[in-house]
C-alpha cells in the first residue's frame, strides 16, 4: 500500500483508491504527521500529491510539478522517473514545504528567488520526514492551483477546516466583511477547477498504486 499525503478532503477523494490510502492534512501539521506515522508501518512508500501554489513564473493552473527534491532532500529517483513517464508534460525540480499558506504574489516571488523552488505546499516536507523516519521511498507530485502572479483573497486563506473540508461559514464571513474580494475569489475558484480537473486526469493516468515502488525495490532500499 502507498500512503498519499494531501491537503484537502476533495484531493483525498480523488487520490484514494486501489493500492493507495490518502490522508488529508487540513493544514494541521501535528495531525497530519501523527496520521502518517500511524499508517507508515503498513506502507511501502509515501507520496505527497495534490494541489500546490505556483512559485516559478510561467506555471499555470493545472500544470504538474514533479519533485526531484523537497526542501533540498532528493526524492526516490526510480519512483519519480516512473511518474514522469506517465506525466511527460510535468516540470521537474525543487518543491518546498511550509507550515502556513503563502498567499501573496510578493511572498511567492521572494520564496522563488530565495530557493529556486517551482511550487510550494503544506504537506510535502512532513511526508518526506515521515518517509525518512520509517525508511520508506518517497515521491512528490503536485498540480499548480494558484499561479505565482496570483494573490489569494482573504476568504481563500480561511477556507480549510482541520479535517480538510471546506469551511463555508468562514468563507461567507470573510466575504461579508470584505465584499470587494469577490472577483478575486471567483478567479481562485476557476483556478481550482482547472487544478482539480488536472489532478483527476493525472490520477487516472498514474493508475493503481500511483507508480509506487514494488516490494522488490523496497527490499533493496531497506538493505
């Protein structure tokens, strides 16, 4: 079984399937890490997969990013190459993980300048650490949702419950307090529609197990 770390419940429903147990972090670092640690004993690989914020100029909503490294730590090369064979249009490079949403275009630009990362998310660094702790192969594949030039409106920043579900009440409260953000929120929704559509199509192309390591490779990695 492959463990897949995702952020939102909507991502979890797309990714969970034959050979894959998807766990939604909901932006809660401690909760996600605890759940991944709990399930790692039954896994033979961990992947971080789902949507991400774009950092590199030119990446558009729906574009795939494959991580050759996360926070400078290499991912499993064989697994990443298998992912790339199924997603040949994906851009490969550095992915970075953070504990809070990088919302503004200014902050995204600064993070890209400082790290050279292609995209950012809130799960990959935690999943990588758990994989290292349990000596499991690790890969990361993400779909750009909000591109580098886009600043997320306030309602989008408060939209996630700890279980990964959308907090519609928080979104409505934010809209009532700042109604001028509505056009930006609509654009965010359009970007998300493109990203989730790409994630679903990619999941179907990757197939059962998300191209993860077989037991033979795992035995070699554990020696």
